[in-house]
């Protein structure tokens, strides 16, 4: 967590949709990027379910149905996947509830559930201000406030410290209540406290932490319950304990429990002398407890004034929800007007990043031209932008038609007097190829060699690994296909290794196919997804001190790409993947002494960029502007440099949030095109048939001459992949003029299932013209989460 002086609170000032009315006593949970709010009160108890999308900054009211619960406040509210449970709360003044409702958020369907009573004892009585915490398949209920009077107009409060366990059924429904037998001293009765559950990653049993609350006076005690041994204890803590409070929030991110707001004693009051009579106020104080070390850290104290409105004003009865490493706070009351006998509620929504974002995935190449790259990377949740950098100090040479410029490959001596590489290669499991650094680098070229030149290999079925260099024809990638010994007419001494160079300057067509399958028997709708961002268009946003004004996410257009047949899920993306090389986490725009600087391409709101130029950073003289706590150059003062053809570039990207710039991704390496080579095949389709699968594609949109042939490859299982899953090995499964081929069940039985992201079988397809092979399109055929054979 950032130091107290570096906290960068952000108020959400731009949003759309029906904003819920201000309130207190409401509750919130998160489902992925959605913040779901229910209940609370202000001039009546609210019964609507409100949803806020933290990515699109949009409020909406889902059309709920089923057994819709009455409005309630100070209730229990937990989330289990996409199921939400509501227990208890105040349904009207003086009347409390002990009913349990379940919401299936995937369908916005409410259902009233009736758990079995405990085998010994009574079920929980109606209450409010209790804690209701989820761990595994069980919810834990502790404390709260009951009304001893049967007359709701005659409220006789009774503070509770009872403890219940509620067992859940998988997916939907509950089993019933139980009353665990606990050991140790039980916490005193209380309401409006907080309870969170935390378990250390490596060891230890889950523990529930109860903090603060109200029992006639506010409390500041911390209690711990070991959920395995059911033993209560009071852990000894270090640091400054937050003031006694109630109606605060507690949120766990990582190993920290963040405490914000609530009712606390007025400054200067002697709460020990007269705890029931002292004055109380709302607070905006903010602390966290390290749950591993039991040490408190104060981030915002009660004495710190906020004259600039740079953080949430004091409040109690608000809601807080953690999405990733970001905390969101909404509404709550900030005081009580005795003269008006009314609450004063806040209407604002704030968030705070608690730590720098993690490193994004490696930059992936979508498309390359002679002077630009279209790149992407995986999204990082709850970030405000991405800093993309490149470096041009790469070992690439100018293009040459002399094949002797091709470098040596490991285990293979290069021969400038090579055989013609247009020979057809048998569709054999032994026709293997290996991407030089596979999914983690652009593959480098090589030339055809004589059989005598293979003497350093163990046999002709060996899988060869190419070195990091470039060949004469400027290909970024080369697939080396080994011919089986003594097979067919090509067994003379002149036959050895054939090169099928896949230039990965472009690795995806302008549209990539992405389909979804509900089940093996279900028809699907296929989508053609435009990967180019229409909002950023590669432009660099200049002179921005805040990223909140950046444009929205890339558009996604949906069209019917295929007839109504059983289509499998497909992803098409870059075949030229980055290195597996770690980069420093320090976000500095320079490399080690003696190396070229990392230059900024710019700061992008979305996870895609069209790169045609970059900024030259003067050594030690760049002007700095602020983005949160991140130092970035003032681009208006920097010179621009265009990309040039046939040049290699390294890329890395870092995410930015309110805590600053996070660590950079691993390095990717791509090369701009040289005119004359064919583009990548496009519109790849995969469908099942009786023989296996049917793989088809469209010709390149820019063939640069006549297409002589296409090659299709399949990633296969090998011992190398088992030892190094990131090192893919490919087998050529087709070579010819047709724009389709059949991949047999026998070939698919040897397929490697790639688990680097979602499980998938990987294909590569490239086209060849008079000048040679052009860029390859890589396609990932999604397989679901099982490890069964692909056609099962």
C-alpha cells in the first residue's frame, strides 16, 4: 500500500444510467467488474437492486424476477460465484427479519430459501447489524441487534453474540443452520461490527476477524476465530489501533484488512470515563491490519483535515467493495441533523487503488505492415491506462538476397548452396517443425540444407531449434521440416531439411474469428471481432495528467460468419510471440548502461495499439508530468520517430493505476515487413466432420503476386513440451493450393493442448508467393477446461 501522503483517491464524476438515491445501511458485493448494491435506507427502506459496471462507469437496474425480497437495511449480504445471499436486516422501523433469500445473478432470479433448523437449538432470531461472512461452502453469522419487544413500535434492543454456521448446496440452495461448539472466550455482544475471513496462502487454517461494533458504546477490540478448531482468541497487535467505531467497513485485499469510516468518539472526549454519554461523529479515517503480522498501519488519521476534497468525506453506514486491488466506496451518512431530525447522506462514489497493478501479459502482434504494428495484450483489471514502450537496439540486418546471410541453427550447419524449398513435404508425424523460440519470440529464418549438413543431429527425425537471427529473405520465422529417412523418392543425398519460412511480420488477419459453444450438442453463433481500436487508432494522448478522460473501449461488431453448423471455438492471434525474458519492474525509460533507451510509444486507455511511431527521450532531460503517482514524460516536448521497414523492435507494456506505473511485461520482439511478401491468410474457420475437423481460410487480402501454395501446421505433443510447456513444436499437416484441408482424428490425437491461457489446440497457416512465405496466422481452437481428446 502506498504511503499515507501518496494515497490517490479518485471520485467517479462521469457515469451513465439510473443512479441510486443516497442511503446508508446498504450492502455491496462484487461479481467480476460489477458492483451490486442492495437495500439501505433514507426516507424509507430501499428495495431495488442496483448494479454499477466499474469498466463502463454505468449504473443499471436489472429486471429481477422470482421471490423478490422486501427492502431491508443493515442485512447480511455475501456472494458465492454468481449467487448472492441476503439474510436478515431491518424491513421497517422496529421490525427485523431472519429470512434468507438467494439471487442467481446470471439470470437475476430471486428465490426464498428455507434452511433446516439446527439439530440442537433454535434458528437465528430476527436481527440487524450482524456480520455474515462466506468461506468455502459455508456462511458464518455472528452477533447483531434484536428487538426484545413483540411490538415493533416499542423497540427494546438486545445485543447478540451468538454464532451460527449455514451450509450451502453447490450452485443453488442451502442445507441448513448449525450451532458450532466454540472454545475460548466469546466476544461480547455487539452490532454494526465487521467480520472478514482470511487464510494464509501457504499454510494455516482460515480465520474470521471481528472488529469493533456497538454495544451501548463503540468498540475497538479485535477478535479471531479459527474456523478449523472453532477457537476464539484476541490476537496481540502492533501499531496504532483505530479508534472505537461502528458502521464502518472492512475489506480484505491480499493479506490486509482495510478499515474505513464509521462512527467514532469526538476528538478530546474521554470515552473511558463516560462511554455512553460522549459525543460521536463520522470519520474518514483509513487504516489496515496486516493479517500475517497483526500490525496496524494508519493511512488517514482522524485528525487529518481534507480542505481540498481530495478524498471521501466522513461517513458511516456506507458500503465498500474490493474489485481486484481497488476499493470502491459509495454513499453512507455523514452526520445527523438534530434540528431536522434527519440523516445527511452522501451521494458520491470513490475508489482507491491499494497497490500498483501487476505486469500485463507479453505484447502480442495482431498485424504488421512495412511501417506499423497493430499490437495487443491481455487486459489488467481496474487500471486507468497502459504505458507501451519499444526498443530498437536489435540484432537485425538489412534485407539481402544472398542466402549465405542466413545464420547457423543449433545442430544444423547452414549451406549457401541450398536445395529448392518448394518441395512437398509428406503429411507425416515426423514432418516436424520447431518455432525458434516458439510462442515466446518471432521465429528466425534459415535455408535448405543437404543431408550431409545434418551430421550434428542425432537422426533425421530430430526436432531442430533455430537460433535468434535473421535470414536473407527477411523472414521473422522459419519452420524446419525434417523428412523421414528412406521415404519416397527424396532419399538421395540431396534431400535433407526443407525450410518453410513463416514470416511472422503479420500474424493475424484484419478480423479474427471467435465463437462460443454452450455444449457439444449446441449450435453456436460465431462472431467476427474487429481487433483494431477505433478510438485510439494508435494515437498518443498528450499532456494528460489524468487518464479518466480517455476514450472508451474498442468496438466489437458481431456478424454471422458461418452457416448454422456445429462450429468449435476459435481464437486467432499472433504467431510471433514474445521472449520469456523477465524485465526490470522499475518503470524507467532507460536500459542498462551502454544499451539503447526504452522509448515511449504512448499511454493507451485500452489494451490495443496501432504503432507507427515512438518518442525519442533525451537522456536525463525529459520533462515530467504526473499521472497519479506515476512519472511520465511530457510528450509535447519530445521528438517523434517513425517505424521503418525491415526493422526489429522490442516491446514491453506496463499498467497504470492510482498508485503509479506497475512492473513491465516480459519483452516481445517483432519485425516490420518488407514489401513483396504475401499477407496472412484470413477468416480461419474450424468445423467438425466425420474424418476429424475441416480447417479453411481465405486468401491474403494483399497477396503481392500469385499465391503458389499454403502450409498449415499443428502443434504436437513432444518430450520438449512436457519439459517446457511454452516451447511449442509444430507438424506440417497440409501443403497445397487449396484454401482448406482436413485434419484427421489421427493427427489430432497427437495435438498438444496449450494451457498458457485457455486450453486450446494451436494451428498456424501461411501463404507463399514468388518471393517466399509471408506472415502466419495462428489459431487457437478452444477446448474447454478438460484434458480429453479434442473430438470427444
